[in-house]
C-alpha cells in the first residue's frame, strides 16, 4: 500500500493540473448546471455535462476499487483494521496531492519545489508503512 501512495504522489507531481482541477471542482466551480458559480467559459475541462458525468462515474468506480483494495489489505493485516478504509484512502490520496494542493504551506514548512517528487514519494512510503500494524 505504501507503494500505491508513493505512485499517487509521483502522478500528482507529474500532472499537477489534474490535482488543481480536482480542487477547482471541489470548490463547486465546474461550469454550468452543476450548482457552482461558473459559466461556460469557466469549465476547467471545457467539456459538456455528459462528459463531466462520465468522469464522475469513472472516478467513483476507480476510488471504489481503491477502497476495496484497502479493505482486502486490512483483512491480510497490511493496513490497520480499526480505521474506515474510506478514511485511509482519502488520507493517502490527499497526502499524495499535498505538495501540489498546498504548495504555499509546503514551502512554509521548508519543503522546497527543488525537492524531487521521488523524495516526497519516499517520505510518504515511510509514513504509510508506519501505519501497518
């Protein structure tokens, strides 16, 4: 599971715009018809509502599989059994995205952009391994 989290961190560093789009979507500014404040020109993906719905469905399936993987790893003793696997999954995904999502906070903590994605992924690997019972 530590390698999964590290791979998410590497992917976030390689595609920071993907993380930024998720943040934008979470803020409710994804375009017309979604209840957000955006207009047709502010849709981050430039897509129609059908594309946005398909993306949401794919994400839900992907994250559902991730949660099921965590549940399986809890049964084998790799991950702590008492923590909701949805919380563990969200925590790992958020931690992987943190240097992009919270770049000013990372900088304030002394984590510089010059530090490599591999360095951060290695640190995240150590953290996730520490969660193992």
